[in-house]
């Protein structure tokens, strides 16, 4: 069994009370967590991933050898996609 890789997207969000949090979203598994810092959000999502895969061990085999791809797209002030500024693995 080879290694598997999961994507985790981190976004800073503003709560209704003005507090900033970081939301970590694992899009492949469809799960998310949060924290007051990026490190806390990453620690929390790791725990959620571990718990999720404990409940669904069959998914590890499905993910074996998976390397996620990603892109970062820049938007201008008119909310128009202007540029691909970063791309990950093919």
C-alpha cells in the first residue's frame, strides 16, 4: 500500500462577532474543521481526518497513490478571473 495525499484548503473567515478564524477544508473527504490560528486549524483537521478514516477505513485503499491537483486563480476588482497564479501537481 502506497502513500496517499489529501488536499486541505485553509481560508480565513470572519465570524458575526468580528472574530477571525481559519477554516481547514479537506475537499476530497468533504470534511472541515477550524481554529483560531492556521496551526490550530491544521491540527484540528488532522484529528478530524484520523477520526473519519477510522470510521471509513475502506477509503484509504481508494485514495492510495492519490496526489491532489490545485490551482490558485486571481480575481480583479470586478470579480473577474484574471490569472492562474499557482498550480500544483498534475
